[in-house]
C-alpha cells in the first residue's frame, strides 16, 4: 500500500525534512504540506522541501492553504483532504506551523476516523517523537459501540475480575455471552488477553481513559 504523508508547515522546514527521511518516502507516495498562509518565510520553506523531495525521491509535493480564522470551514476542508487518502497508509505530522493549524487537523481526524492513520508530533527541541495511539482518534466511534452491559464488564475487569467465570457469576450472564462481549471489547482495543486457557483479560490504557 502506498503512503501519504501530511505535514503541517510553518517557517521552519526541519520538521518536514525529518518526517520525510524517517518514513522512507518512495516513488508513488504522496506528500501534502498544510499551511495557514503562504507568507514569504513559509513559501521559502515550501520551495526548499519541494526541490529536495523532487530531486531525491521523485515524489510530488502538494501545498494546501487553510484559513485558520474560519475554524469550522477549515476542519471541513481538512476532512475533504483526508478523504482522498482512504486507500493509503496515512501519516500525519503536526510538528510544524501554527498551533491553530495543528488543532484543526486534529479535529478533522477525530471527525473522520480512519483505521490506517498514524499521528505524530515531534518535540520542539527534536528530543523525541510522540505518537498518538490510533484508537484515541476512534474514541467517538468506540463509545458508540459501548452498551451498558459492556461498560459494566469493563468496570469489573478494571476492578480485578479477570476470568470469564467470575464475570459470568457476578453479572448473572451466560459464559457464552461474556465471551462474546469480551471478543467485541478486545476488537475495540479496550481489553487485552493475558491468558487464553483459562481466558483471563485486563483493561487497556484506552479503557481506563474512557472509564475515567
């Protein structure tokens, strides 16, 4: 599968260079730079990146300007952009540019959850890279799939009930019903299996976040 790399761009192109090198961009991939406005410093940064990429990788670099002062319109524009890359491995880097721009792109990702997206932010001093767990971006979708019964099971697991029999007895439900819910919760990324025989599970960090 081809890769699409979306990067927020400001005055400093170093974050873009580092993201391009880190992800091994190759022919057929896409690079999209999102900026809040093509002022002179941004234009120069874009031209440097474009020349570097087209010379070294033979990959097209596209520049997209977003009006950050119209937040709703900007989020919608980014959502439309994301729709173009449904069939790509999508990497979104929010390291450069205005803070408002990063927030807009993040909102667009939350509004348009995608299963093949990787979101990252490099620290300002280049000392580390933060990767946002993919399931965080799907948190609205995940909440919609949580019934009251599943939430109750999650709470009991978080309290230390790890095995199916204990959950079945506490809730007064058939073992088959509990197993079905556990399978669904595992698929949503809310629990992980510690032991298969007998089946024992525990909550993930995402589940603990949802449970508060």
